């Protein structure tokens, strides 16, 4: 797997150019076809080098894709997207195939971090200047359903919504912190500050909470003795927050799409929190009543209206549709029933085994320790963010699968290092 192919593939996932003149398919799909053709000649290599656990992780998600697609035929309101889900398996495999050496693994992680930072910088240009950057973003996305980020509006990067971009930001915040604490270079501190500002201007409280919690856990369990880098990070955070408060205090537009994190944290919106709880509870009840299929949207709407009428005192007519449960894991059950949820638990179990193999690899290469810490905590952050949003690892969320690819590559590297160490004895 060449560096050019890996870089191009990664670029098109994080900055998805939808179409190019005179080419009938989207560039990312073209590269997917090239990879599938390439895989025909590498099938034997896969069978020799992929561990059973790694095969299990990918196979379980493939089973979920099949089951979710089948379920969509019986639920007209749900559109199955098997190819979109399959692309993310391929993205992980591309990372695994490329990052089979220690230096390549570290390069792959930094590439993902830099691509998210580029998306953040472009979103910041739209935030402060508006045009022409706003139009350039819409031309690149070429998606009528994309969130339109205007000057002063919440950041969405090169994704279609502020919620999807929040996953990328929380990932980049954790990764940049881990890389800086390991290498102590100014460029990673600068990227951390840029991404941290992006978290503030994106305005999603759950992603900010997960990033802060994971960084605090990394500090307590791994970096508490590194006083100088910690002080530098604290100064950078303080300057970013202080600068944001100073420059944004005069912002006159107070609509939801223009409120940054600092403004949203100061709000008292008990009704919103209660609504999220009721939506999640209604989703669970729908699944419990329909364990095989997970229920239809009509069944969910019936339950959620009942909950709102009873516990929120809001007489909402059935003609008004209430959004989904804002919990990725409840959504998995609603899409594919108990079977989908069981597949997700099996997936997590096998992924945990890969994570342990990646951890064991640190015994052979201490240099990888910071990258292992950053990758695992970034995955925890995005999985935690999915507790409060509809997107997530089983709904083709890009950063989740990039992190799965890094963990898979780390586990394969551990296997190769173990074989090298064992070979002299044999």
C-alpha cells in the first residue's frame, strides 16, 4: 500500500470532493473500486497477516450491514446505505495495510490529525470572513442536504452537519494533546489550540465534555508527572478561552446556529435536557415492544408523543414528527432490533481484544506508547459523544473507523514484532 494511495484515500474521506468534471463517479468511490480490484490479488496476504480478531471485527460489522439493509426493506422510512457503510470498512483496511510499520503507524495518526485540523482551519475562515470560503465549501460538498455554514455560524468543517463535525473535533483534540505530550513540539501545540477553538465555535457540549474528560483522564493516569508540558497546555487553553470570550462577546446574533460553546454552557434549558431523556426512553420502549425489528418510525412517534404528553405537559399533535432519540446505541436497536445490538456488543468485545494487542505492542516499542494512549482515548471520546447524538461507529462515522483502523494496525504490528522476537529462539 503506497503512501500516495493512503494519503489520497484519507483526504477524500475527510475532505469529500463529491464530483470532478468528466468523471462519472465520485473520486472516493473510484478509489474504493481500485482498492477492491487490488484486493483480488492480495487475498492470500490478508489471510496470512490478518489475525482472527481483526477478521472478526470487520466481519461482525459486515454482518450488521447485511442485516440493516435487509431490515430497511421492511421499513420504508429507513433507507439502507450498505455501500456507504462498506466504504468505512475499506477505509479501516486501507489504514491497516498502510500502517504495518511503526513509523507508518505514527504517520497515519498524524495524517488524520492534520486533515481534521485543515477542515477546522477552513471552517474558521468561514466563521470570521464568510465568502468566498463559504461557497468553496458548498462546491466541494455538492450536497443539497449539507448544513450551510455562514459567517459567524457554528462550525461544520467539510462535513454535512455541526453534529458530525463534533466527532472529528473531539478526536483531533485528544490526538493533538497526546502527540504534543509525547513529542513536545510547538506545531502540535498550535494544532491543539486551533482544534480547541474549533470545539468552542462548533458549540456541541457533548463533544467538548468528552474531549475534556478524556484529556483529564490521560493527564491523571499517564501525564501527571510532565509538569512543563501540562503548564503549557493549560496556558494555551486559557488563552484560547479568554480570546474567544473577548472577541466574541460583541456577537449580536443569538440564534441557535450562531451560539458558541461558551454561550450555550451559560444557558438554562431544562426543557431540552428533559426532551432528550424522553426521546431516549421512547426509543427504548419501542425496541422493547418490537425486539426483532426494533420498531418502525410510526411506532416510535406514537411512543414519543405519549411520553411528551405525559411527562413534559406538551400536547404535541401526531402530525408533528419528533426527531430520533439522540442516542446512537438506541438507534442501532431501532434500526436492526436486538440482533443489531448483539452484533454491536460482539463488535466491541473483539475491538477490546485488538486494543489489548495494541497495548502489548508498547512492550516492544515504547515510542508507540503515546500514540496508543491518544488513539484509545480518542475512540473512547467518540463513543461517548455517540451517547448524545444519532451518528456513530455503526452509522458510518468517519473518525470512528479511522481510529478502528489505527487500532487494527497497532495490533498487527504487535503480531509482527512478536514473530520477530520469537524467531531466534526457534
